[in-house]
């Protein structure tokens, strides 16, 4: 997926190279390669004079190992950047090949409106826990003047949940963001900005802000679906360790 310039989950630096070959091809054994063999010649497109799997086929291959959360990041990126269509991915998921079931599950969570990997993760944090959110909502004041576009609006409220990446901490961007925050407050919106470490480790705090806006209590049962997705993904130490074992990579301390 890196060759297609898609957003990626936090993959290991020593990730092996994955290749798909016809089952009649010569046997290749290299420690840096992971080969999958197919009864029919794998589909391929030309990318910078290199034969690579189409995005939909690559997503299906990824679904053999990656967690649903990881796949949603890849799928959101592919759709947002128009690297493939939803129909392409649905066709890949309908083949019955290894990974089909997990790819089908990930497609239930995807949204082409996402504009970054962490925005996708923040969205899934909410939807997995039963909180409806609307991505990329245009916000206007009482006079109809455009204030800005919000990452996520908690449906039925005026609470905004946004991912604050590194660019938000640059001095010029910081000043612009504070002016936008003031305009949002005047228009009656409450904005929460979250960074990557909070999305990973402070999910309770993030969900509580959304639940408070909805007038609902947050319980452990509400957040368990998110923990399950997180722990099975490369966004967690547990998920990363499991995938390193699957890829036969050395353990890291």
C-alpha cells in the first residue's frame, strides 16, 4: 500500500516485502520476502514501471493479517484519494479468498470523507461505541458566514471532535486555530482537539466528552468494542506484537 501512497497504520520499520506469484512460479526464498501463491496469475498494474497489485487486491491481501481498524485507515485513504472505488473493494471482498471476511467487515466502517489516518481512527472510536458522528461538516455562524470545516460533529449536538496533528502546533497555524476556536464558541459550538497519544490511550476521556454532549452516561460496556478493535490493530502494542509474529519478524523489547 505504501507504493500507492496511501495512509498507513503504524507499520514496523522492518516490514517485509510482500509479493503475489502464480503457483507455478519458481520458488524464491529470501528472509525479507513474504510470498503468497495463487492458482491464477495475480492481477497487476504498472506503477513507475513496477508491476504491483491493484489497490483492491492489495487491500484483500492486507486483510489476511491486519486488524479491522488498520484496514479502515487504508480503505478510507484509497477512497478519499480515488485510488479505487467502493465497488472494486466490494468485489474483492466477495471473492471468498483469504481475508475476504475481514475486508467485508472493514468496509462497513469506511467513509471516503475522512482526510487523514488519525481522523479515521477518531471516527471509528466514536462509531464503535455507538456515538453517531458526521465527518467533514461545514460550520457557519448565525449569519451564515462560513467558519470552517470540522473533522467530526457529534450528531444532534454542537460538539466537535477533531484530530490535532503536528501542523496544529506550528506558530502560524496555532494562531489561526485559536481564532477559529473563538468563532466556533461565539456560534455556540464546543470544540475538542485530540492528539494521537490521546486517541490511543485516553479513549475514555474522548468518549466522555461526546457522551456528555448527548446527555448519556459512559459505561465500560460502551467502550469495550473500541478496545477490541484497538488491541487487534497496529495502533496497539498487543496488535503489533501479534502481527510481528505472523510476519516472522524478531521480537522487540
